[in-house]
């Protein structure tokens, strides 16, 4: 029997096996990994944010129902065409005609409902005839004909702001997509079509499906680029820290294995890889760096006792408990997401928790096995530098002495920061904007900006007016109410344009009355309105009417174009209508929001608040784990402080710099919890171990700052460095992740190393009443 | 009476059969097209029917149009005149619509709106536009000039036990039609289309016509129930023809602006 066993040290049997059979262990680990890896070819991806909510959720059911009722399309690509000299020239119009015809040929396009000059219906009075025909039928050849075209276009309020900008320089082609068509692919084909056109026109491709599917495609590219890049940087940094290649590789191997196991399982179980689950690898890489603590301690131990097997055993014995508990805390922090209401969030939480458990397993099997295989002489050379008299440990010692020496000063400074953080948090703006997930100068954002500057707005919301009875939408008073609501909505900033049945009826009334402008109003007689609409339906494309009113004339669709994808803009519209209804009661009509702008609002809010709710729950659970871990609520409370302080500081900063509290940020909250708690656990556990050996409180604290503190700093540094490369990502959520993690790790490491000693000194009587004060 | 009718049908079919057996081998695609047009759009000298249309959206909600349709052919010409009186929807009751159809040029159309007591001429630039909001276009309702299409016979096939030519019509000028080609299953006996498939510019099926019921009316085989389905949007239109009469001797006078406002009740009931 070995010495350590006789000493009664508790080491897991699995670990003993790994130490005794290192090669078998390593081979086994790789084999299991291989099995999980075989699932990868089955990968399915799903980048549609719609699937954040189940198809049976109220908002999706209602949206689907309204799309059916009004013959609307979920996904519409908008091709903007700009000619700075104006689009009213035959050359530009010919291009529009040609491009529209080409778009018809694209697979996945609903060609019957493409809206362009050549397809959009216009009602005009021509030689006392009533004509319903597309805006552009044949290219105007003479200046007179061009003028007629221009006049007809600008006189139709339905199309101004949709098909023509006020200044006459911008037009658009609206391209609805069949369900399941890929927005990015069709956008690329449209770009190819316009590329063939020569001339001074500029073309912009915008719309929700483009942003969504471009993001989806880009997301995987970024993940494929930055995960390995972060891994490589970590590798170099690890090599510089430990100077031993097998060690470096083994830390990375643990990260990779946990990624392969959890992603393999996820794919194997048939879950699609979603925006959320695509972040699992990054998160697991972050969490896996916890194994540094094992190496950190191993180096110290080996340097002290020069016996490899013994050093491994001692290391596992002393670091084992904190590693177990940090893994548990992290797993619980993520696992708690599994009881939330949002399926992709649940999947994300569960598989990160699973990956965390894999990391823990590897820490007690794979890592000891690797340590056993490293040649002793090499180890001796590189571990020499890890004694307390060298490197970072020296100034960490100083930091420890300062923290234990001036606890009150530190507390006051901390208090000031805490107050500032809370002030910052009150400034936080909850919002989400998918277009802003792209960088300022990106094509998607540029196109969206131009379109919103010139036309009514690329983000589309619906306000569906429901009446109590059929035929109600032919009543003059209801149409007038719609008109009034539209007028009132015009006061909402960022509402670019509204369209309803009222606009169409007014337009027909005018045309029927010799195109006389004063007749651009709702007629007083219901029968007249009914016959106008019937007449219009006798000649126009059915969809023009269907988009605005349902079959029984009981529901009318008020379309609201917004000049921003900010989810909150739709909230403003909804609030405004509610206010208007209060001040101008109308018993007949109830308004219900729908459309993509509304959907974005709902899913953002749901995901975000679900996250925040679960985060709150995780905070409580982590506190309980800490208390249980230290067998004391008091210690739980103290070790909780750096964690809470870090989180408050980060959100305070977010509030101050005016960054929107959006979906990516809310996801990161859970990470911050899982990570920040690690440092506190390591610190307190190791400190208590040390205190049992050495009776001087201050000395024990300084030792903890120097030695496990170095592990904490190494961990934080490695992390920050690796993730800071994400600053160069092309999608802003990844940049946010990079900055956030780097900031989080640095702050929480320092807060742990400074405030835990200060607190322990300050509250020693409270924490350790049985001990004599020093 | 019923038996007599049946007998008449049998006799009339028998009388056509021999000519068909002979015709089968000699009919060219454009002859089939021409026979089809005659049987489907030009039966009799004139016609009257009560037409019941159901427009059904993908969600199952319905709009109804009920109308009396009068048609008169012009002798020795392909020109036709249509007079339509709307009974339903209720709030357009009394609306009338008149079309002069000219194969080689745009139709003339007039509409009378009783709520305004006003006749308005409606310019018709596009025969491809929907007929009263249904899945049928004006062209589907009144036919298309034969000279505009190229015809070929793709194959011969049985539908519901009936031998059919499968006629392919492709517009000579692609911009003159919504379809890039159309396949029609034409009954070799009656020359009525039993099924038609419309293919768009990408070669995808987008519209489907089905003759659900064919009856003999006064010796004229007539499609009395038909359906047009937009397979892309799942919108569909069901049409039933009732009280069909041929060769009533409808007055030319009826097809004038004057009668649009005050149609004689015997023609519209």
C-alpha cells in the first residue's frame, strides 16, 4: 500500500485507477470522445430566432393565423434601388423591369406576390375611365408620359414611402419568400442579378430574412474561426506559464473533449444547433480552464516533494474539493436554465451543465493520468520557477499584505464603487436589435440604414383591428377610426409609414370622383364603400385587398413600418394605440399587435426575462452550494461578496456606457455567475486548508493570495487573453462576449484576491468565533 | 322525362363517336385547341346561367359571389358580349358588369354601381387579372386568342375513364401570360378540359383547374362544376353553374349601357 493511502487520504477510486493505469485511461477517454464525434455529421442547424419560442406559443400561433388571414408572407427581402439623379428616367425604369423579371425566376420566391413598379396595383382615373393596373406597364418614352407616371405614383398614398421615396431617388422591390427558403442564398442571387446592370444606380439588399440568415451563416464561420483561435492563444499562454507541452495539450484536450462530448450528445439526440447552442463550445472552453488549478498546485507540490506520484495524489487531495465544488456550482448555475420556459435556453443550459460535468470527470481521471506520464526530469526543470519566491507570486504577496493590512480603506472604496454600480444599473436600457448584431460598416447594416433613411422603414409590424361583427370594416366610422389611429401613430418617432384599408378606400373615392383631391376621404355610405371595394377587387390583384382586410370584413390590418429593428419601437407603437383608445373610446374595434416587429419584441422579452429569472434562481442556488461547501452560511456570505460585486460592477458599466441589455448580454449573466464563483471557492477552500496547518490568520491569507492566488490569476489571465481575440469578430454579439469575459475574469479575480482577505480580517470574529484573533 | 333526357344524351354521344374515331388520327394540336375553345367558350349562340362562386382562402374562410351570367356570340366572329348581374354579396346586389370581348384587342368593360347610380367604364389592360377576386382570370373565364399560343400534344391519357388529349399551350410572347406553359387534359369526346395545370416561369405548378362535373345541357356538354386551386397559396375557387340555358335568343339590345342600370328582370332572375 502506498503512503498516502495509509494516511487516510480520500481519493476517488477512479482517480486511483487513472494514476495506476495512465495509458489505458487516456486511450479510453479518446475512444469515448471518438464515439461522440461520430454524431457530428448528423448536425442540423437552426438560425431562425422564431424557434426561440415553440410553434405553439401564443405569439406564433396568432402571427401564423394573421398571415393566413391577410395572405401575408413571413419573410420578405427588400431590394432598394437608389439613383441620386432620380429614378424617373427610362434607363432606370427598364432596369427595374428587368430585375423584377429576373427575380421571378428565382426559386423560393413567391412570384405572384413580388411587389415592384411592374406588379403593384394602382387605381387611376384615365379619360374618365377607371383603371386598375400596375404602376408601370411599359416604359414611358416621352417626358409627358414620364410625368404621368410620376404623378400617378406620387398621388397614391399606399405606395409613397413603400415604392418611392419622397425625393424620388429611391424605389424598392419587395420579394416574399416561400416558407423555408434561405434568405441569405436568395439575397446572394439578387445581388448577382443587380451586378449585371451597369449604370449609376446603387442597390441595397435588406430585410429580416437577410439579416437572420446572414447572421446564421456568419455565426458558424465566426465560431469556426474564433474557437480554435482562442484555443491556440490559450495554448501559447499555457506553454509560457508551465513550459511543458504535454500539460498544455492536456488542458486543451479536456476542453476539446468536453466540447465534443456535449455537442456530440446534443447532435446525437437530434437537437438542432441554435444561436444559443452554438455558444456552448466557447463557454465550455472557458469553464475548462478551471483545471489550471490542478496544474498550478501540482507544480508547487512537485517542486516541494520531488515525488511525482505523491505530488499527484496530494494535488488531487487538496485541489479536489474546490474543483468538485466549482464544477458543481457551475453546473447548477447552467443547469437551472433547464427549468426555464425557452427551449433553446433549456438545451443550452443542460448541455453546458453536462459539459461541465465532463470537465470535472476529466480533471480526476484524464489529467492525473497525463501528469503520471510526464517525465520527472522535465518536470523538475519547468516546475522550478513555480516557487513562492519567484514571478507573479512576489507581487501577489505584496497585494496580500496590502489587502490584509488596510481592510477598512478597501471596504470604503468598495462601497463607493458599489453605489456607482447601482446608479449605473438603473440606467440600463433593455432592448434588442438584430441588425445591430452586425457591425456599423457591414453590408446588412448599411443597406438597412439607407432604406430606412429613404423609405417608410424595413421593420414591419401589424396592428390588427378586430370588430365584433362581420362586414364591420365597411362601416364608415370604423374606417375613419383606422384613419385617426394612423394619423396618431404618425407622431411616434421612428414610425415611417402606416397603411390600412382606409387609405385604399380614400384613394378609390378620389379616383371615382374625377380625381378630385377633396374626395380623398372616407365616404359616408357603407354601400358605397362596399361597392368600391368590390369594384377594386374586380380588377386588382387579390392580394392587394387581402393584405388589408380579412374575408368576412371583420378584421383589418394596419401595417406599421418602423425605421428601426429596435424591439422597443414596436412597444411604443402598441402603447400609443392603447393610449389613443383610452382617450378616444371606440367600442367596436380592438387592436392586437402581430408581425415580425412584434415577434422580435416578444421573443426578446421572453428570452431575456427568462434568463434574468433563472439567473436569480441560480444566484440563490449558488449561495446554498457555497454555504454547504463551507458548512457555514457566514462563509457562504463572505465568499458570495466578490461574485455579487463583480456582477454589479459589470452591469453598472453596461448601464453607464449605454450598451443595450440584450439577449447576448443576458446569456452572459449566467456565465459570469459560473465563473466568478470559482475563484471564491478556490480561495476560501485553500485558505481554510492552510489555516488548519498554520495558525497565523494573516500569514495564511497572504499564502493563499500568493499560491492559489497565482492559479486564480493564471486562470483569469488565460481567459481574458483567449477571449479578447473575439474583439475582432464581425458580429457584435461575439465582440460583446469577448470583452465581457475578459472584463469579468479580470475583475472577479482581483476582487477575490483583494476583498476576500480584507473581509476575512475584518470579520474574523464573526467568521471564526472559536479562534483567537491575531 | 328523365329517361328521355338520358336517351338523348346517349344518342348525342353515339352520333359524335364515329367522327371522333376518325378524327383521332388527323387532328392537329391547333385543331384540338380550336375545338376545345369552341366547346368550352362558344357553345350555342347565347347562354344564360346562374353562377355560384365560392372564394375560399387558405384558412378556410369564404367569400361568395352569386351572379347571373348572360353571353351572346357574334355571328361569324370570335367576338362575344357578356352581361353579369350580381345577386351576392348582399351589399353589391344590383351591380351589373358588361364586357365586350375582342380576341385581338383589349376588352371594353362597364360597371354599374347602384349605390352611386353610376356607370363607369373600366379600362382593362390585363386579362390576366383576377375575375372578381377569384382564382380565375378574365382569360380563364372568356378564353384566349388562339393565335397567341403555340400548341403541341404531349401525350394521350385517360382521366376518370375518359380518353383525353394532353394539350400543351405555350405563349409565343412570354410576357403575354402568367404561365410559361399550360397542360390541358381535353376529353376526346366533348373537347372540354377535364383538368388543366398551369406552370410558372420556373416550371413550377402553381394553378390547377378541375372540371368536377360535366353535364349535357340541351345537347351541349357543359362543365357545371369547376374548381381552380392556387397550389402555392392554397387559395381556391369553386364554381357551380345552375339553370343553364342555351339559344334563348337574347336581345342584342340588352348589352347596352342603358340596360346596365335597369336590367329587365326576365334576364336576371
